[in-house]
RNA sequence: GCCCGGGUGGCGAAACUGGCAGACGCAACGGACUUAAAAUCCGUUGACCCGCGAGGGUCGUGCGGGUUCGAUCCCCGCCCCGGGCACCA
């Protein structure tokens, strides 16, 4: 058959039409006949259009999914929409479109884009988090958490972004500014908020890392570990002199307490307020107001003496009580003992204000410092510490904690940097928190039978500070579920990180109307075999999802401790070294490339440009190379369908390259997903086949064409499927068995071995790949060039690495 | 400041982690085909030096040292780029 021209548009439209009209095509059988494999990619926010970061993420996932199908797995490969969130409301304000309408039209468009790119999703499992069918289960789970004391309400100082007019989680504050508005400083406001008690799981979140260590990038686990910030120490009460009150401090270095020369309170500490009367009250207030706006880059430590003193319980010494702007109210007890001799920050503070510096720890092999010029922060030997003198820091910490506990003025304690998750948002486009405020009964949960609490459609979104829901009377006015009298609905909605914390469970049982999912249905698919997404979610989303999984396990509806066995974090797609983002206006849309070159080329291009975990700078200049490659495969295969036979003189050469390629591509899939080198190997194979073509026998010609198409299938599904059909084969290509590697066929008859003298390559010898050390040494020493170069010298040593090289050392 | 990544031709990158540096692709150049161009096919292409030539030599993986027969890879000390954390007591 003569070769035919490659018309990507025609071929791709044909197949994407067929594929999307067959809803069963990519369904998992879920009958246990084959081993299961769950490929999960982070679901997109429906912002309007796909960007190249999505294309990259989903190309990686789809390539893996198709490979696993070919390897014989029963693959689950779903997709959905993280559809609640702020941009929908911003669009509502700006374009006068309803958030629901805006979201749904974005979803429709992006779904078409995904289908056009040929991603093999089971759309029957599509999950859209802004539908009542989904978010009612957020509410249901919230009630379960409430019952277990994991969801609670408390008044607290919260981060407030004036731009968003909403509360931000600590995780959404970056450098004191809003994560969306990087130049808007966050303010502190007092509000009643809903919280989820993630701190209750802090220890498990750390411990269970052991279960996923093998499959997760260590960097992500490290980041989470730092975020949780576990710290072992001691809480100690300093009695406030002249008052029946203690100041409790947290320290990791109780062994230094004989060097404590003052106590410092956070400005927000209730005791600060009580101690600062008269003129000091104004000073304190100014400092509190300043806290939310502090620029961590160049904050100057400031403080003032309250005029009060407190007593060190270990030695009875009286120390002054200060207030300091660098003491965090949200960490530990919000108060510290300052030991300037052994803590850099205390040193800086006490030096500035002339507070004494008393060294009490000496280096293990040195003397106690006199008038130190910097803090000695290492562990050492205790000095000037009464009966503890001479102990090591470690011993001191342990025994002094025991003493505090025994005498009732403190205890050993573990503190976390992690804080409870504030989930309240004063926003319309989110899951309503299923609570009612009754004047008589207080906060009352909505009964399960009344779920879902549906978000009202009629809404006027203005962007003003109050939550839009507060103005919807039909929503707000309700009856108390307990006493039946008039009551008001909670108008806060949930953080959208709630939605993405469990959607991957819903995928497995997406139409369940009785429960978030059936435990029996879900269990065989968990943990997820492979989760793929951006490293930007290393802390927030992935930590919340892990937490949520443990909660669901404790509720009894999930059987695993950890949701994701393996995690792959792909690199970012950048443009001129900058992250692509809407605000920077440097989004690249895939549509144009798909029209010009086709989805196959687009996918190959994103995979070829760099290994998947590496950041890549978007530069389209090499995209034509991928198009050329696809075209070359196309021409080779089409012109060799039922082609005449050659002599067979190049059969061995072609088969060798074919099997080397099978080996290479397979090992890339199994070990490291460096698809750039897999695609390079397929190019090499294609190049070799062009050179061998004339001499190929009919059977080898057909075999090479067929295997080439199979190997290409996970990367470029459209052209592969079309060629498969043209070869007269039936059945979807992604269900065909992956080609078998044959080591004997891949082996070279003879290889070239470099011979070095003094580490420099001086000659090359030909030898069998399995030639022995002795043979190689003899061949090398017998080589003419080597003989010439070694003449007159003594060969001191010969290093032979079989199959690799010979290295000769001369004197 | 601390913790991770990373620095290789004109460009994206390989070298599976101690064994031929630069696979594959882009760009560039040459040849074939063509009236011509495009497309296609076949080649060349790290830098410098010697040679008419086949060929040979020196240098070369951010910089400076070290270990080794041999270092892009390991060790020590720097420089630059990207990311995370940043008064966490």
C-alpha cells in the first residue's frame, strides 16, 4: 500500500467523536478479574480554559493509565471539577453572570478540551463539587465531625483579607499577605469561626508517613513534616508576683532555665492586657494592631517592661515581665522565658534593652562563657544550676521536666506549629455549613434528613464585606430543628479545600444517593495507586486529604490510613521563567497548537520537552519536530501495510533495535517516567526502520510496524488507533497487550570497548558483549595503538570492567 | 538565615549515578529530488589547534581544591538560579 498523507485533524476528530460517544469505553470492570490500578490526577478548577499545566499533568496521567491498561490492569481513571470558589463570584460581580452559570459553561468548555486531547477518562464517574449531590456529603461529613468533636466553633483572631473580604486560613497567608492578592497585607479581626481539629491528628499525620515514604517524593514529606512542626519541650509556670496567677511558658530548653533573665508575653496574651494599665494600655494596643501587618522580612524586635515581676520556680529568682512583638500568640503558650545566653532571638532582644545575660551551659569540651558576644545555642553541660549542675542538656531537659510535673508547676509537653483548620468562609459560592443559630438552643446541627442545605440560586453578589448569603432572607430565616421556633441559618460556607479532600473516594461510587460512597465498593480501590499533580499542593491539599482520610477511617467508612500510596509531583510550566497565571496574563492555551499540529503532537511535545518532574519553560520552537516524528511513523506504517518483501538482510538489525526500544520504554515506565527518553527511543527506532526498510522481509516489516504502533499508543493515542485500524486490527488499542521484551533479540553481537591509558581514551577494541576480563585485557594489550603508546613503559596495572572498558596504568 | 532542588553545545535535553560526555529533538549547514520553492529523504554540526587529506592533538559538564586507573556523578570550600520555611521559643 502506498503511503498516505497524515491529516491529523481529520483523524483526531474521527476518533474523539467515537470515543466520546462510547461511555463504556474507559470504564473499569471492577469485577476483580484483573488487578486494579487507580490513576488519579488532581482535578482542575474550572477557570474557563485549560492551560499548559493541565495539559502536562493530564498527559502524564493518561500515558500512565493507557500503559497500565496494556499491562493488563483494570484501570480506574476518573476526572472531575473543583467547582466552588472565589473566581466564580468575582466573575459574577464583573460580568453580571451567575456563578453557577459561569461555572457550568466553563466546565462544558474544558470538558470538550479534555476530550479533544484524547484523555481516557471514565466520564460516567465525573464529579462536580458544586452540585448538591456532592456537597451534601460535605455537610454530612461535617455533622459527623461535629459529633466527634472534630468540628467546633470558636472566637478567634483571624486573618482577614480586605480585598477578598473574607477570612483566610493560615496556609493562605504568604509573607503577611493574601495568597491571591500578594500585595494586600492581611489584617487581624475577631470572629466566630468554624474549625476542624486537624491538630488532633498531628501525631498520626507524622507517624503514617512511614506508610507512604516509598511512594512519595521525600521533599513533600519533609515540607509536611516542617509544616506540622512537632517540638518536644516543657511547660513551666512563672508565678506572677503580687497576684494569684501564673504565666505559663513553653520551652524546648528547660535545661537553660537558670539563665532566664526575663519573661516575655505575646501582645495578644490576656495577661498582657491585664498588666498594662494606664499609659501602657495604649502602647500595648498599638503593638497588637501592628501584629497582623508585620513584614517578616525586616521586623525589628521591640518590647516594653510591664512593671511586674514573675518567679522562676526552679530557683525562686524574680525576673521582669515584658511584652514583645516577636512572641507569637498562636504558638506554644504565647509566652516565653528569655535566656539570652543560649537563644539568638533572646540575645538580640535582651542586648537591645540591657537585660542581663547569664550563661548556664558550657560546651562539652570547653569553659562557661564570660560576657558572651553571641548566644551559645548548642547542647552542652549545665553550669550554675544548683543541683542540676554537671548534667548534660539532654539529661537536664528530661529530669527537670519530671521535677516540674512532680511539684505541679509544669510538665513535659509537645507543641505543634500546625494549627486547627479554619474552614469558615464568608462567601456565597461554597458548601453551606449545615448549622442553625437558635436564640434559645444556641448552635444546632441541621438534622441529617434535612440535607442537603441547598445554596439558594437567587443571589445578589456585590463584593461588599458581608457574606452574600446574609441578605437572602428565604435562606437565613428558618426554624430551629430542636425547639421549632424562629432561628437563623449559618451563612458561612466551607473552604473549598474541603471539597478536594475526599473527591477521589466519590469517584469510585459517584451516583450513591444514600451515602458519600459505599465502603465495600470503595475499599478494593484504595489506596490510590498513583496520584499526580503539581508540587504547589505539597502542603495544603495533600495534608488536608490525608487528615480527612483518617477522619473517615475513624467514622468507619474508609479502611485505609493513607489515601495515596504513590504521589508524583510534576514540574511547573513557566513562560520566560515565570509561573503562568491569569493575573500575569501569560496563559498559553492548548487549542491553537491542537488545531495546527494535533493533540498527539501536543502531548508528545509536552512530554518530550523535559522529564515530568522538572520545571519547563514553555518554548514551542521544537514542536515541529514532534509533528515530523508522528508523520514519519505514519508514513512508515501506511506504506508498509501489505507491502512487498525485501531480502531479509536487515531483519536482525531491525529486530534488535525494536527489542532494545521495548526494553528502554518499558523500563522508563516501570522506574522513573522519563518519557522524554522513551520518546527519544521511539524516534531512534523509527530512524533505524527507515534505514533498514528496503531489506526487511514481509513478516519482520509487519512486526516492526505493529510493535511501533503499540509502543507509541500510550503517548499518541489518535494516530496509533488509526494506524491500528488501517492494519486491519480491531479492538481498542489501549486494551492490547504491551509488547514483550526479548533480551536475546536485543543483544548486540559485538560491542566497541574503549581502552584508556592514564584515564584517557587512546583506542577502541571490538569484542563480544560477554567477553571475559582476561580476553578483554589481552585484546587491549594487543591493540596496535596501545602497543605503540605503551612501548618503553611498564604496565603497572590493568583495570577491566567487562562490557564497559579497559583502563591501563603505565609507569 | 535554615531546608530542599538545579547549573552540561546556539537552544530543550541525554549519559539509569564512578566507566566512550552531548543520545533524541530544535536551529544551522551541505547533498539528493524539483524548472523553482515547500515538503520529503540522506548527511555534517561542543570549542580550539595541527594536517591538502585520511587522520591526529589539546581543552571542555558554574568556579577552586581533593579522592581515584578513571569524576557531570563522591568529598571539602565558594558563586549563581528556582522552590519551601522563616522570629515556632
